[in-house]
C-alpha cells in the first residue's frame, strides 16, 4: 500500500529522489527517501566510498548580533559550550539545556570567517525540534540579538572516505579543511556554472565528510554534480540511521531528550572547561553534580548474543531479571555484521563486559555491555602539532 505523502513538506531535492527511485516515507513532517537500492548496500557504499544524503529538512538558522562577543554570550546563556572562544572558521557541537539539565536539542554552531559573517553564528537544529528550538531561543535572547530561520537553502551531506576527493575535484578550497572546520566556498556545477555555499567538514555517520548549505534553486544541480562521480551514490534515511548507530552517535528523541542530561548520554566532552568552572549554564546544578559524582544511569553500547536485532523499547534486565534500563536505539549493524543497540542502564551495570539480558518481542536473550562506538570514527583531524 502506497504511503500518502500529499500533505507532507518537500525538500528542494524531492523530484530528484523520485527520479532516482527513492522509496519515500514521512519523516519529521517531510517526504523523505528511506532507501534507493537497499539499506545494507547503501550503508556499505558510504563506509567504502561516498554517500550523498539530503538533510534539507533540518533547521538552518542564523543567530545574529552586532559583533561576535555579544552573539556568543547570548548562545552561552542557553548552552554549556565556549562560544566566546570559538575562532573564525570553526564549528562546535552543543545542546540547548533546560534548567533541570535536560536536553532541548543538540546541534552544530559554526562561526564563518568572512567579513559579512561578523556577529553571526550558523546553526543546524534537528528537523523534529526546530520549531521548539526557535521558541526556546527567541524567548531567552537579549535585546540586539536575533534568530533567523533560513528557508531558502538546502542542506546536503557528502559522507565517506571518498568524500574529500570528490569535493576537492569540484572545489579546491576545501582541501585543507579538517574535522569541525567551516568555510564559505564555491563549487563548480558544470557548464561554466558554480554555486556559492557554506560548508563544514563534519557529519553524522562517523565517516569523514562534509555538510553543505546551498541555495535551494541550486541544490539539484549540486546533487547531480556529486552523483556524476562514480564514487557517489544517493543514500536514504535507513542507512543514515544504521551508520550513526554503529558510530555510537545519539539521536534526539531516542537516545537523548528533555529527561536526559549530557553526562548520562556520554556527551561531557561538549561541556567546556571554562563553563564548568563558572557553572553559569542552565541545569548546572545537576550536571556539575553528575560530573563530580557520576550519573545514576549511563548510555552504553549493547551487543546482543543472537542474530536478530533488538529494537527501541526493549527492557534491559540485570541480576534476578530486574529491569535496569531500556534500549533507546537498536538494529542490524552491517559493518559489525550483527545486531547492535544503545540504551540507558543503572551505573552499576555500565562497565564494558557486564552481562545482561534484553527482553524484546521474542523473549529475553543475553547481551553484553561494550564500548562505544561500535565502528571507529574516521574523522579527518589535524596532524599532531598543527595549528587550528
């Protein structure tokens, strides 16, 4: 039975997805491709070559003030990151926080280096949270700082070990970028045309890659320029999820939400040292206590002993079959060659090697706590000693 997508929003690449045979499904209010040729094949292709993802449904935003210090201070009122110290051409991962330490959303914020970018931070919110984030941020901004929704741009992600070679062939400006650097650039589209973009060397797969913001009316031409390369194929939401799960990357609404703290979720790296010392961010009381004493529960990697995937919602059982947590993400890991999952467990059960049981539809089966990520990250980091 065909899915009715008539009432769903469409990205600038919707017609291209249909042309390429994408299976369209509803996702966060949008009609999005879940797969083209099959999730497992698309997963392996991204790990081995380069996959092109349409992530235009996510919320592109500009936080704008008179100068960087003012804008950065405004963002620091909402997050635990150090944005006053963010250098031009750099990007940081952070999260909006509630006063109880829960996570409103996690997102990227970049400071571009152009003169026209002074006082501006480019941010990308999760698709399912962008309207909530807009309200949360705008209600808390000081006078003189505004949040602007970017509605006329698409967002593409080119991910995989061949991504840099493919993009460098169309844009020499990106050759020297390393993980979490951001820049304005110009990408050749063919026929003498080019597209002005802003991009970052980052992504959500655990692989090297780039996220590229481009004018909506140039998005299809840019996608076709990438797809013309033999190393690039279109990839759907299904493989995007299996890739991020193997990479141990939490997904909002599943592994993190307004009840989870960054410390519980294993995201303490995004809480800046200076902010810890000042304790001047929302939820600092809870978060600093968890940093000091440890959280009562932790997000861990889980490796089921069987071959069948264990899905979100399965209970995690400890000694005497006591419920000690719940699976938040689960599925088949094509690179791992078997099922993988993540979930929260009482801290007494959080050490790697701990034996547990997972109770799903087929009953309880053995599993083991394992370190995250399941597949090592392949980010292109600067060489030791290189200046950033």
